[in-house]
C-alpha cells in the first residue's frame, strides 16, 4: 500500500456490517469495530475499506467489523446525514450484542462524527464491553460551523448550512438532520442544552446520568486524535473535548478548563487522573494521515 494514504473525510452509521471472516477469540487478538464519518460508508475502498484491510494486514487474525448503517452503501452514506443519531446508536448496540465474536469485548475506532457516536455506545451499552475507544477527528463538544464538506457532498452541505442557520434546535431539524444533533451554538447555550437531542444528552448538559458516567469509566483508554490543520471541524478543539467559551465565538477553552471536567459530570477528570485519556495531535487536514503514522501511533492501542 502506498506510503501515504489520504483517508478522505470519513463520516457516519447501522446495519449490515462488513466484517472480516475471522478466527476464534483464542487467537489472542481483540476485535475492532469501526464507525465511519459524514459522507462516507462502511466499505469505501479509499477510506474505511483501506483502514480495515490495513488493520487486518498488521494484526493477523483480527476480526474487524466496519459498521454499515442501512441495507447498502447508498443508505449508509445517506443515513450519515439524515437518520436520527439516537436510533443509529440503538441499532448498533443491538448489533454488537448479537455478534458472538464480540462477546469477550472489543476495541472501537470512530472517524469524525462516528467517534462521538461510538462514545454514546460506550456510555449507553456496556455489554459487550468496549475496551479502548479511539476517536480520530471526532467532535466531542460538537461543532459551530461547517466550513468544508467531505468528498462529493458539497451540495448536501449547502442545504445543511441553511437548515442549521435557520433553526438548528427546532424539532424538525433536530429529528431529521444528523449534524444538527451535535450542533453546539455558544450564543444560544440554553437552547442547545434544552433541545439538542443527542450531544447535550451524552455530554450530561441537562442532568448527570450516573450510568453514562460509570460506563464511560469502564474504558481502559480513551484516545483522541486532533488534526492541527483541520478545515472541516470548527472549532478543532472539539477533537480534544474542548470548545468555544459560552457567549462568543473566538476564545476557546480546553477540556480541563470546562465545567464538564471541573465538576466531573462525565468521569473524564477521574479518567484523566487514572491515565486513561490520551491526547494525540498530528499535522494535516481532517482525517489525513500516513500508514506509517497510523501504525506507529494507533495500532499499539489495538494489539
């Protein structure tokens, strides 16, 4: 495989899955579940297909399940824009629970929005157990902007921008637009906390769900990758669980400076103190990295 793999903008979500025909759990490997990002599908040979193949080459015998959200790749791609995220998460939870190869636990790797969706799986569905969660360019505090769209989806993004600008927190937009469910408007914090169907819930914005907090802390590691020249995620700090300070759109705060961390509403402060949080940064735009970087920085968490 070429030295440089441009894993173009991967993106979102259930349920046929593409898995490798794999060996018994006794081979000593830990299964891996992949969730793609916006505008992508489970099996694109230039993105998720290449990732799956690379991991299988590097870790012989591993079972890799690349989630397909829908009955085919077209539905899979469309559902990354239009299928309620909570429904997607519930469907994935059901699929994982029924897969005998995952019974002993699995690692998970989410790309772009697929990362926060997998975090929701960890918080809501502890069985089978997720061991390590790797977030590759995920937006854990959401986004406040859609500056550039992946791949061939620019016309869809134009429509999404109009919908978000006109009423991101209306029932219609929230229920039918995936990106609205992790839209985080710092100028309308009360509206966000009250009406966000997905992100405000998994980030404990309305109330502390002790089950979410307990389940997330069951992870052995939570690895977050930030792309330093990212032109897709705004603000890029969201990839490390940071975000814009409330009431303005210029200054950002880190995870450690946030109320979420200081009050430890999600258990992230406890995980940080226990050495379970890993913050990685890499040069490049959204989801662009080489095979060498992936092998050196991420594969060790899968072995």
